[in-house]
C-alpha cells in the first residue's frame, strides 16, 4: 500500500515511521476476521484495514475529521489483527503513531483531551490512585447502587516473601495493581520462592508507561520507561535472570521498551536489554517445573473445572497463552472450552472508561462464553481484565497465580 507522504509531514518522525508500516500492508483483509470492533460494529472503517486506510489518507495530506478520529479511537489495541496478518504489519505501533500524527495536525477537542489527561494522571500515579481509592472505599457504603458497583473491592493485605535466594528475578512496581490487587505479585513471589528464586521489586519504579503510550502522551510514556530502567539497572548489572510482570498488559509494554526507545542515545541499549529479559510468569514457571515439579494440595471434587480468560496481551503480544494453560493443566485443572477466545473482554487499558457502552457490550459477550462450559471459577492473567470481569461475573474471577499459590503447603523452606 504505497504512501505519498505529504510535504508538511516529511519532518515528522512519527509520520515517516507510520508511512513505512502502512506500506507493509497488502490490504488482504484477513485482519477483519479477528477484529472485535469490526465484529461488533460491522463497519469497514472499524477494521484494522479500514483504519490503515484512514491513517494513509492523513499521511498523504487528506482531511482529518472527527469521524477519522472516532474510528481510530474505537480501536481496542488488542493486536488480534497482528496474529492474523500474513505480512507481519505492526498494527499496534501503527495505531499509536496514527493517533500521534492526527494530533499533530488537529488537536483533540478540549474535554476529550482533558479526560485522557485525568485518566493518565489518576491511573499511572500510585500515590494519587491510592488516595482516590481510600476515599472511594470510605464512601462506598453511602453511594447509590449504580456507583457502588463501580468501586473495586478493597483488597486484603498481601506480603511478599522475603528475598533469600541467590537466583533473582525483577518485578515491575506498577500503579493499579499494588493498590487494587497486591495479592497477584505476592502470589508470584511465593511460587518463585518454592522454586528457589527470589522476586525483587525496585522501589523507585512505577507505571510501565502503557497508559500514556496509548492515551496521546508518548513522551510521558518514554519518561516512565526511563524511570523504570534507572530503577532496575543496578539489579540487571548484578545478574538478575529475568523481568516478570504478573499483569500481562504491563509485560507486553515492557517487551516493547527496546523498540520504543531505540532512538534514545542514552537508553537504547539498556531498553533493548530490558526487553530481552522480559518473560511471562507462565513461561518462567514452566521452565522450573520441568526440573522440579511443584507440590500442591489436592483439588476438591469439581474445583478442577476452570475457565481461563486469555488476555489479549498474553495471546497477541507476549504469545504465551499456551504456557499459562500448561501450568494450569500441570496443577490439575481441566480448562473448559471458551468460544470466541480471541475476542477482547472490553477492558483494554482505559477503553472501559472512554468507551463504556461498547466495553460493556464486549464484557457481556465474553462472560456468556466463559460460563457456558460450567466452570466453577474464572481466572485470567491481567489486572485490568480481572477487575473488568469481576464487575458482572456470576462466578469468582481471580488471577491464576493466586489460584495456584493458595494450594501450596505451608512451609518455611523452598526447593533449591
């Protein structure tokens, strides 16, 4: 798909890169078969191919309208299209660049722009988010029912296992997860401890940068990446084996550090090293389980029937769906069939806040398929998906790491 870049955009790095990505598209349309928004909206311009046409038009100097922006905003950035594309189009990068080029040509209207600033400020800053959460939990009993249901359940305190092993891996400090689901990382630290590996959290780190990356703030995203790299680098120099995130959305962003900072003369090599160290917890645990099977308490009758909601980030970015499923089967679970497994649940970072109606439609569709196999519970691997599913699920929804960690026999020693 040839792009004749408009002369006014030749100096824009984002436009030049976007043009290269657009030209890798052969407009075959196979991406439409797996695109959730095309499935729901049945509009060619809400398919990956349609959005690529819109981005190409903008790159060539065509008029950018509110409809152009709306079709790009409808994208979930789930990257399902990347798994179906025979040409290897990096659509996830392209949609971000397309938004950036359009914003350079036409500033987003004031209130939509401010809503994105507010979401970034709230969700990517742990101190701000914790303050808001404390207020929400205090007021929850007095809120109307429709608002009360939107306040997440206050989590129980969670404690990491004290690092004590020579083998070490790094973890992202994060932003949303430590406030609302601290048990996810605590469970990961406990499981790794039983394999003789310590999970280290660098206190100076924070948000992975994904929220800013996808909400019109690429420079803020890069600042977050640099902050995390600075916090991790002393540990990396001391030889940590891997970088793990119990939230697959964050893990996908970490894996992209090398690409996103490739032109940063001070951080390019460090960012590439970070990306090379990123592993999904399922992949890492399987490698250790091969040599030292985990001892777990037996399952009660019926408990083995499990529905696994596969986050888009796990399937399409980390490509580690099979690894988590292997761990669950090793732990004795029978995974019930889930139709339309490729369809996004509608969480998609900040999508559920910016596009609530469409997000709820996708959520209802996902939950219907998750419960059809009569599981006793649902597990996932991403904090956003889990909190989104919990709002309406008739079954308990949790993280697969916590599910397995609860079955570890109580003991003070770990397998070396």
